[in-house]
C-alpha cells in the first residue's frame, strides 16, 4: 500500500543528508515553494471558507481553530493575530490545540490521540460557530473527532489537510486539500505542509477581513492601535483616506476614541454621531459610508 503523500521518502540521491549545504537548502526551499503553489488550485475553496468565517463573525458566531502538533502551531499564529489586525473581539476567537499551547517548547506527541479532549471542545461549540480543523495527514484523531461532531452542534466545518480522501476532509462543509509535495525531511510536516497550512489560514482570515469591511485600499482600517507604532499607522491611514494632514488625522482619532473607521469619516467632515450612523447603515464598510457622507455634503 503506497504511503500517504505527507509520509513519502525522497529518493536516495535527493536525501538531504547526502547533499552539500547549498543543494540541501535549495531542496528545502523548492519543497516549500511547491507547497505554496498548491494553494493556487484551491482558491474557490479558500473563498468559500472565508465566506463562512465572515458570516460567523459578522453575526453571533465565533471562529474556532482546532488542531494538534505543527498544525496547531499554524492555527495559533493565525488566531493570535486577528484581534490586532482586524479588531475582532478576543471572545469571538477560540483556539483548541491538543495538549494545550506548548510552554517552554514542550509539545508531547500523544495528545493528538486524545479524543476525550476533543469531546470537551465539542461541548463548548454552539450554533453559528465556524470551526477550522487542520491536520497535515488528514487522519489525526483529535481534530478529526472535532470535525465529525461539530455539525451536530450547529457549527460549520472548514478542514485543511494535505492528503486526499481522508476522514478530516470527509467531515467538512468546506474541504481544502493542499496537494503539497513529499516533504524534504520525510514526515516533518512543519515544513512543506506546515508552510501551506499557514498560508491557507492567512488567505482565509485576510479575505474574511476584506469581506467584513476591515480592509480599505489595502489598509487595516479596523486595527487595534495599542502601541506607538500602530498609533502612528492608524494616524497615517486616516490622513491618507480622508486626505488630511497628520495633525487633523490625530484629532479625528481622538474624537473617535482611537477607532480608525469613524476617524476617517470624522476627518472627512462628519460628526462622531454621523460617522457611527453611516458605518452602521453600511455594515461597517468604510467605502460606501464615505460615499454617503460625500452625497450628504453635496446635497
């Protein structure tokens, strides 16, 4: 029986330990580049996943990640960035990693088989949630059990795996199979498969942010400006969107209590009350809110 793609072993002549330094590094780069290219074949699935995420977060649902091992680390990296990047409330995002988030670089392997812990995750799911489950093999017991039970709790499932025809993918509403090449280091899915999974999560969450109106002209207009760098970035966004100088942008941000979208409208001439009313009327999307403000001003 042939090995799954993620477990296949390289030909002896391309084995990393037989290559010189330059060739070994080039081989690892080639595998990860090919892993990224696998995303081009699933853009329709990535869009479907983003639509589910955006609908959940625009409504009453949560975005829930569930994975083990290296896949869990990829999920952690994506989940931890979303509140700051897109202003999503932390209680709308949940991360469940088999064995918990590792401390001091300790990540026991046996936790990925803990289906009892998976049942505990299922007990916390509710209708309207979207669960993104990840497993390079597509057979890891912990995320697979969550994928198989989530629908009964009213949640939708997005599954990301790198082997076709696997239980994880079979249990999903949106099944994303990333056709990554065999790993440069056989079985080490933190490399090619992990790279592809992380990129897939980046694409899904960023596209969802766009659908929710948190991106305007390629800028993060719903960011949380909680340090000096980001406060400067927020002021620059307001200045650029509203066409005002830095001082006017800073004043608008103060009147908007640091929120970028209403600050853009305030800098463009709206009162805080009108700014919030326009955003509410247009589902939090800045572009149509700005258009409506201009129409009001021209009337």
